[in-house]
C-alpha cells in the first residue's frame, strides 16, 4: 500500500500467503492431496500448517476411528485432503480421514477380490454385542457370531474377546452381492467333539449323573464338560403325562443309552428307558390274544375306560383300553360304562396287542361267551379269525369312509 507521504509499503508475508492461496486453490480444483503438519489443538479440532497457511482440521476428520493419543500424529508431515476453501474468510478446512478412507477403499477392493471362504485373516475386535463381535479386517468389517467363537457354549462374547484384541479369524461365508463377511474363530481349531464319534455310538450304554431337570427332559453329565439330553419321552416306558421331576432329580446316577450323536451341534440324545426291558414287548410275548389279564381302572372316558396292567410293579405297568362296546353283550354301552369307577380291579381278555404302537385292547364281555347273541355263543368271535388270513365276506355298507363287510 501507499502511505500519506507517497511511500510504497511492501509485505513479503502477504505475498507468500497470496502465492500459497493460489497454489492450494489450484490443488483443490485438481483434487490433489497436500502435505501438512498438525501443530496444535484448537476449538473443535486441530491447526494444520500447510506451508505458509494455517488450516483447520475438524476432530471428526482426524481418523476413521477415535484416536486415544493424538501426540503420535502431531509434528509429522502427512497428507491431507482439502475439503473447503474460503478466501474472504481466510479459512481452509482439511481432512486426514478422507485420505484414510480412500486408502481403505482401495484396500477393501483388493481384499474383496481375493477373499474366499476358508481364508484366514488378521483382525482386531472393533465392537462386542450380545450376539457376537465385529472384527476390523483392515479395510472391511466382518461379523463373528457368538456361536462361531468357541466350540464350548458361552453366554456372552466378552467371555472370550476384548475390544482392541488382535485375533486370527476364518472366513466361513462371503456374500458377493452385499459384501458381507461372516467370520469364525472356533473353525481354526479342531472340533473337540470329533473324538467322541467312536465313543458315543448309537446303542452304547454309559453311566451318568443327572445335572439338570427341565419340563422337556433331563441333562445327563457323561464326563467333564460333556452332557446329553434325555427327552421326557425317553425317561421311562410309562412316563406319559408325568413330569420329569417326579421321576428323576439332579444328582441321581442313571444308566443311559446313546440314541444319536451330532458332532456339529455338540448334542447327544440319550435314553434311560431303553436300558430297561420294554414292558410292551414283555406283555405281548407273555400274553397272546385271548389271554385273561387283570388291571386297575385308571381313567374313564365316553368311548371306554383305561386299565393299568401290572399295577403292582411300576417297571412293568402299562395301560390298556377297554372299549365301551366290549364291556357286555348288551346293547347299551353307556349304561355298562357307568357300572365302573376308578381304582376298580377288573379282568378281561386280550383282544389286540401292538408293542410298536404301545396299544393294547381288552374286552370284558368275552369272559362269558355264553351270553353272546345267537351264532356267537360258541366263543368270542375274534377267536375264529387269524391275522393275514383270507376270508370271504359280504359287503353290507359303502360310504365315503370305507366299506363295512359281514
């Protein structure tokens, strides 16, 4: 400028600053990164020296992730991206994060082009949730689900992992369309249950301790860290409608049979009742059709009543059905059914017996065939026929449900 006396005052500093502005404006238009040095902290961020110009680096533009110690980034030359320039205000806003994101994007593309299921990668635990952990693979994040962290069951990922921990992970699934990566940690180690394939084979019997009893069954500890499930239907042969807690309790020693071993899911299906004689098979073998049996009335329904055979021996006790029409030769089953009550001891003749389906039918009227209607008095009509035999009959009725023959 020119003062009042006509002298010209020059400024080297403004000339350098003007030259720098033109230089950085050209670099900004060309989207070229510039080198700078973080020299100090200011409100909302940091001051960066760009060679004659002081620029502003917002705190959100320092790095991709939060930086715990900024001292490691200060007073060293490093590249920045110019985000905004305002000559009137004399402001320049730069970003270090943009540089890292560009580098990360290139690294991401390179990694995704080579990633494949089964690949082993280095990663850092970035975040932990109830369902797993997110692993920073350097350019992308992958999900390590809780079920793929360890072979043994864990309640929360934090039992094994900590944020910032460096680990090796295996790619177990990669979706090319969504670019989502599923990771596994336990897959890097041999499944410890594989050694059980030759030990816990179907049909093998072992002694175990009841550890837990639930509504659906009981867990049996076979050895340290190895438990199997006995479903409530496999506790006893006559366990229908009986809660497992009424049959066994924690601490009991029981003998079990292996039904199935699932190594991948770490599950062993067990049975207690199969270590004991099947009362249904024993009954069929010792009580052929036509045999007379005794039982206690356990339940009465509209269609008949159920009796418990071998009621004095819990291990052999089974239920059989006496249909209402098999109570007497009379034509009023409902009237006959009212003659009985629970806990009555009755005798009957075995009409049918199916051990596989656990179904036995008993008739009372067959005890006195002499009262049978004409043509049936010589004996129970079912005794005249044999299973799988062929007979000639007369069609009496045809309906949508089937055919009635005489």
